[in-house]
C-alpha cells in the first residue's frame, strides 16, 4: 500500500509537532507512535 506524499508544509508541521511532543516526553518511540497514529504514517519510508 503506497504511502501518500506529504507536502513540504505538512512535513514541517509534523516535525514541529514531533519536536514539541518530544520536549514533553523524552520517550521518542512513544512520541512517534502517537504522532504516526494521528497521521497514519509509517516510519519505514
């Protein structure tokens, strides 16, 4: 199942969201899981 291309603005938004979440939770894996669940993304891109 192909992954949709994320527009550049969306990538920046995602990165900012991850950075902000990481500040509150140093557990990167948990943060990424929460974020990827919200956006329906896969880490293996």
